[in-house]
C-alpha cells in the first residue's frame, strides 16, 4: 500500500480532474481508516501538490451547501513526474 499522499497524486493520473470530495470518495475503500483522509488534509495535500507544480486548478463549483469546490488536474508534465517517481 502506498502512502496516502502518493495515492492522492497517483489518482490524478487516472482522472481528467477532481476535487477533494472526489479524492476522498475514490480512496476511502483502501484508505478509509487513515486519519488524514478528511477534507481539510486532502485539500492541504492538493494545494501542496499545486505549489510544487504537480497539479493545477482546472475549475470551480459551488456545492449544495454553497461551499466552493476547487477541482485540480495533473497536467502532462505533472502526470509524467508523478508516474516517474510513484510506481503502480
């Protein structure tokens, strides 16, 4: 099993884009018992990945509770870097 942050990054190489809620939903089967698999920590991981040039913001939406959902995507170079260092 990969570390959670690795799994989050690797997930972005399999989808067009995703928000924190999408990441949590996708990973909860394998990582559901990890304390860091929560909205606050996943958003922090996504923002860190963006700051490090692995992900970029792709779009924004408001959810039913009128909270802003930020979607990220792994651009071509970011996905290549993720796949180079994090093997399946």
